[in-house]
């Protein structure tokens, strides 16, 4: 009775915690591929693919329900403490964040259906760039969480600034196109909403980074990262 | 003005206990804050009971036990020349044991036993009032008020344990030591004792040994983790159970020990 083992004395406890971890890994993988497929659908104007993304959203929701039930079960039956408690609480919250990410990806796919019926517009290239940044961030933050890597989580968290910067400049770009030619207004408005979705995905990834950090180190809330998305102020100045 | 930090109610410094040639407690330093519940947790045989017994010199009654190091109550030494008189000490630092152990006497006499020993109040009305108050504070009064002449040993286990708590508080101790007070009780009786501990905390300093992690988490403000005769980690209960600093503590409380 001296060393601290990696495994619980009660093996079924390990099994139950493992189920949670597996569900999170599957959710994370699904959300990431949903986002990748949505970007692909936008890029290649592929409405079939967009339709698939929308149809697949239910899988993520189902996994989230599973995580909800499994956490309640573990809390009730095992009364977890210390790092076990932090893992279970973080799993519940991370699943919520992933579900939102997948939702936003599905919504982007839905808007691409409208875009595909309209002539292409130039800012699409910047939009795809923003989406890919978000996709990489989602992948890395989920890896950090599942790999118990607090340092990596912090590095990923800082990348949200880049997303906010790209979003702000994309916002300006879209405005310019809308002013240039009123026929651009409809496609550009959809682009704008999709851009906002990707920016929100970055925020959810940031939340996951903070949960990963909490799960590993048990520190309470990290200092809030100051948001520097200035798109809310654009329009009050000459663009 | 500098902030006033309250003196700990009890302290131990380098407190060690030998049973014959076996070193059971290896020099323990602990501050016990007044008006708080301190929980002692750790695997079987790690020295929790041994440590607890040092706090009111119950180890004196064990022939082969030898205590060294310092322990204080309100800054006054418990051991050594000039130490508090052990009989007085046990009135100020009371104890409740794992198995309810009422005397084979009427309920009334169980509670009046300590006050009589120490000549606290006169028999009659004064003693009646004292017995009633102690039973009320132990949440037992309503169940026994019509049967005070009944044998204490005839009560249920949970009631017996509350009787023992009433007996301990009847002499108005400052500190109450409890060694696994709920291990023989069902969940309802346990919940009542836990509720009682929460109430008693207002008037007494409590040190409790428990094998239930959940009980330690529920009732205490400070938790000390013992292992092989030493304190490995001591801290705010909330911190110990959400983010312990030591791997051994984490392994023990999460059930990943060994
Ligand atoms: N009267 C005694 N004579 C000899 N050895 C003793 C005596 N009492 C305790 N010990 C030894 O001292 C060590 C500490 O015992 P103690 O009873 O303090 O442990 P504990 O933490 O209270 O364990 P438990 O959780 O099982 O009650 C053990 O190794 C025990 O065998
Ligand atoms: Mg013991």
C-alpha cells in the first residue's frame, strides 16, 4: 500500500470513466470531420455533401446525451473526487462545447445550400481560411484535452486571437464587396453569418482549452482572455 | 494594523508514539483550528487512532505506548512536567468511540456521570437541567425524555452513539475527539450524527477519524491525510477533495491506492 496506481482498485470504475473518455473522443472526431466536410461543401459548392453534414448532426447530439447520462451515473454511483471528479465534470462541459461546435458546422453547411444557388463571391477564399483555422484549433484542443496536456491547451487557447483577427478583417472585406455592388449583398450576408459561426467555434474551442487546463491542474478559472474582435465597431468609421 | 490570526486550539509538534519498539507515529506536526471540524483520513494502521488518543492522553492507559514530542491545548503543554493534569485534560478534550459504549446504567446516569465525577452541579434540578440540555444538543431528548430510567444499553446503535455524544458534551469540553463514530450505524443514523457534528461545531472543536471519504468531505473544513505514521498532506477539505497536491493523497481518496 505505498504507490499510487494508475488504475482504480474497483475495475468497473475504470471501465465507466473509460466510456466517458471514448464518447468524448468520438464526439470530438465527429465535430472536426463535420466542420471539415462543411468547408469542403463550401469550397466545391457541393450541395449533396452539405446535406450529409446536416443529416449527420444527430450523431453528435446522441453522443452528447450519452455523455450526460454517463456523467450523472458516475457522479451518483462512484461519488468521484480529486482528478476523477475534475475529469467527469470537464467531460460534461466539454461535450456541451463540442455539441455547439458541430451545430455551428451544420448551420454553415445549411447556408452553403443558398450560396450554391448564387454566383460565387470573392471573400469566400478568406472565409475558407477562417474555417480551416477553426478546424485546426478544434482538433488540437480536443487532442490536448484527451491527452491531459495543459500546456498544449494553453497554446491552442492563445490561437483564438488569430481567429478573431482574421474574422475582423474578413468582416471589413465583406462590407467592401457589399458596397461595391448591391447584387453581392445576398451572398455576402450569408458569408457573414458563416464567418460568425466560425468565429464562435473558436470561442468554444477556447472554452475546451480552459476545461482541459482545469482537468489536469485543478486550478479554478484561468484569467479571462481579452477579446479583441473589433467587428462590433466597424461601420462607425470609414471602411 | 496586522491581521489577527487566531491561535490554533490544539497543536502537535514532532509528536511520536512507540508501541514497545514499534514506531507507530513518526513525528507529526498539526494545527487544529478552533470551532472547526478536522478530519483525519488514511489507510488502516496508519496511526489515526494513535494520534487521536495523544490529544487527550488516552495512550497513557496503554502500557506499552510511549509518547514523545509536543502537544498543546490553548498553547499549554499536554505532556511533560507543567503539563495539564490528565483528568482535567480529559474533561476539556472529550472522546467518542467507534462502537457506541454506553455504561450499563440508566440513560440519565450515563449523561450525569461526567458532571458528577467533576462535581459540576448539584443533584436534583440543576443536574436534571444539565442532563436535558446535553440530550437536546445530542438530538436525543425527544426520543428518550419519557424513559430516562431505561438502560442506555437498551437503545438502538444510532441512539447509543448519540447518548455517548451527550455524555461527552455534558461536561462542556472544548474539544471532542471522534474515532469512526458512524462505522456501526446505518445511513439515517449516520446522517443524524453528521448533522449533529455540524451543529456542535458552533460550540466545540471537533477532530474526527473516518474511513468514509464522503463523510470527511461532508463534515470537515480541514482534512489531514495520514500514511505510515506520518501526515502526507493537510489542507482545506474542499481543496483536498477537488485538487489534492500530493499523489499519495490522490491515490488514496480516489481508490487507486496500491
Ligand atoms: N495497543 C497497541 N499495541 C501495539 N501496537 C499497536 C497498538 N495500537 C496500535 N498499534 C499499531 O500502531 C499502528 C497504528 O495503529 P492505529 O490504531 O493508530 O491505526 P489507525 O490508523 O487508527 O487504523 P484503523 O483505520 O484500522 O483504525 C498499527 O501498526 C497498529 O498495529
Ligand atoms: Mg483507528
